[in-house]
C-alpha cells in the first residue's frame, strides 16, 4: 500500500491519523457544541452527521495531492478521538496555515498543544516549509496559548476582521519559522 495512504503521526500520547467513516458520529458529537462553534471560523452550528461526513470526504485525496493535511487527533493507547488538526500549505510561498479543534471534554489537557507541535514538525521536517502560521479569535485566548507553547510568536492583529455571533472579532496572527533552515 502507498505510504501516503497509511500516513500517521505518533507523539508521546497521541496518534494523528486519517479520519474514518466510523468517526463521523464522534465528530458530530464533539462539534455540535456551541462553545467550540463560537471559537472557530467556519464550523457550522448545529453540527450534523452530514457535516461530519462531508468534512471528512476529501481528507485523503487532499493529502495525496498535497493540498491539505487533515488528521483526527486520537489517544495513542485507547484510540479515543479528541479533535482534529490540519495544515494547509502554500508551496509558492513555502508556508502553511495550521488549524485545530479539540472537543470541549478534552480542553486543558495539553492535547491541542501536542497535536499542533506535531503538525509544525511535520511541516518543517517532511514538507520542508519555511514558515507555519495560525490565527485565532482574540476572544479565544486559550488557542493563542497553544501557539505560544509551540514557539509561535504574535505577528499582528487584524482588527474587527470577522463577523461572528453578531459582532466583529479581531483575528490574532501567530507564526513560527523553520529554525533548521538557519542552522546551515
């Protein structure tokens, strides 16, 4: 079998893997959460099984075509699905955008940080990107703390950039450069 079709990333506690059809119900359950919805840019609410199925549909193809790398974030030992992490590359500019969500029952346990760090390493080591960036709503500082913990630095704020929940939200931008490029 083609190695890309079996892609997994293993960390100390997590396995990042492709979503499976049987994950749809768990994803629906985790994403059908108002607190998660209000801190994400494009997640619909309420979130349905059809939303989950449609979202998962193109993950493998996108990976194989180097368009987007999306993984379920799962427990290494039990297989419990915690959330998802993604990297969207822009080859022309040698950078990629990091995005993630973790289900509310698993917040505050370091899962998002560990998954985000694994994707940054994947971006730099496997995909040879120069930079990884991410953004979060100013009203969701926990996401910014994840970015800081993995070494990202704040690069700016897009003031009142997004309309969400009947108000404008600031988007805070963070980034990290590939330090291995500078060591030569």
